[in-house]
């Protein structure tokens, strides 16, 4: 590249576990470069952006503008797959959606690796989605289902074990559909089986309720999956779920949760995602959703006020039947308060319980952050080291 010193490259990542994984993959793949902090001066700033909401768009756009004043910016990830006419006019901003192409652009070859910068590595097992919910831009920006072959996953699981990690987080855009594009018959259960055999503790990323199979429930009953389930609900009213083009009813969702409860420990943690103020959401539908959420054993929930994404069906719905912004905001606040109460109740309910936890980071001398098997963040006093698995009484 003509310079006497290595190229200085900084990363800034927005969004989900998959984006974190892919940024880490890219960092490990780049040859003859020096990775610097995003606050330092760099020759190239790589922004791995998210476009799931208008707020995530705005965050990515602001960061790109800021970096563009300091050096060249390469925008990758979901944000780079959409048109941003304003940013495309800035001279030193280049949009390269695929991380493989970013690596090639910087004279390197992308390698498949895990996100190791934490005590519980993320392992991306697939990308893409073909569900096409009416509000979601992800199938358009991530494309069709693409699973990582099981033999590649096994090699990476062996690497994770060799580095003394005790837990692995299986992640992707739509992990429940893992293997549907492969011809060897492998599915999510096959990955769980191998991850449990090789690493031990297996945590699942987001999993759709209708994709919790008998095979997965059997594995949960055998403690091959940690007792933490993140199952997106999005809404608790059937009429809204239908407009959202979600492939289940509220009752079917409840049945899936109840099946998990039957085969897992009493302290199992359940989390979810909820959209407030979807087009046409009436007061009655919101109340129905609120009561449904309240009736389920969630210990946390991510609440998003509806954000229209151009190109989706809901983009058009919002134009004719949008909920007023102040009502969206108010309903989101009511739901967040409900989840805060649920979280507090869950923490109180497990006092006195013995759990296992992975040591994450040292907060101060002899005080560590840790994550329990059911996904609680706790602090532990004593002398430990990251990655260590400890038994704790809450």
C-alpha cells in the first residue's frame, strides 16, 4: 500500500450480535494493518452499521459524518445495503456491504472465526432471513438464508474449547432455520449437539417460538441448552400479529413457552422483543398485548416504538394508518415499565438459589461482573479470572 508503516484501521460497530461477530471476523482477517481505537487517528474507519430502526440509521449516519472529517470511511453491514443519498455525496465515504469485499479491498482474505473479546464467545452459524414480516427490512438487506456448514462450525467450536472457554453463544439472523439450505440434513439441533459435546454450555441467540422443535425441547430437558430463551413476540394481539405477518398466534406463542417451562429448571429466564405503536394499533389491541405480556414469565424485554422502513409493507401502512408519535412513545414507556417490574420480580424470586455463572470482567480489585446460566448480570467478590465458571448463591 506504499506506506512505510502499517495502515491504521479503526472499527465502530452498531447493532446485533451478528454485527459484533462480523466486525471481529474482519479484524482477525486483515493483514499488515494496525487496529486502533475508534477515538484514535486512523487512516481508515470501518463502520459496521445497523438499519433496523430510524434511530439506528441516525446513529450510524452521525458516526460516519464524524469519521469522514478525519479520514477515509468504509461503511459495511446492513446499513451499507440501503441507499443513503446524502452520505454517498461525501467524497471519502465508500459503501461496501459484504465484509468479504471489505477484506478484499484491504488486500486480505476473510476467515471464519468467533467473537472472542468476551468470556462467552459468539459463534455465527447462519445469516439471512426469508420470513418477510411486514415491518422488517432485514430480509432485504441480509438476503436469503445462508448456513455455515457444520464441519466449519465444529472446527471453530474446537478452537473455542482449546482456548479454555466454557460457554458459547449460537447466533445468526434467523438461527431456527439453520440447515434448510444445506443438503446434509443438519439443523439447529445438530449444532446444539456438537456445541454441547465440544464446549459444554450452549446459549441460544434469538429463536422464533414456532421453531422450537421436539428435538430442541428434548435437548433442553437434558440440560444441553442453558435455561435462557430469547423468543421474539413483537405483539400480544392476534389482529396485530396478522398485520405484522408473524407466523403464529398469541396462543401458539404461549404454548411454546409452556412447553419450555415443563422441561427446564424453575429459574429459567425468558426474554423477548416487542413493537409498540404498529400501524393501526388501537387502544384495545395495545391493552390486549399488555395483558398478554403481563401473563407470561418474562424477566426482560426489548421494547421498540414502531419505526417504518422504506420498502416494507408496513411503510405503506404507516402512511395511511400510522399511530401518532406521542402515543407510540407513551405505549413504549408503559411496556418498558412493565418489563422493569418483571425483571425486578424475577431477581427477587431467585434469591437463595444456587446458580452457575461465567466470570466476565474485573470491575475493581476482587470484584467481578458475571453472567448466570439464566442470563442475569451479577457481581461476585473474590479472586477469579475471566472465563472461570463458578457456583454462586444469589
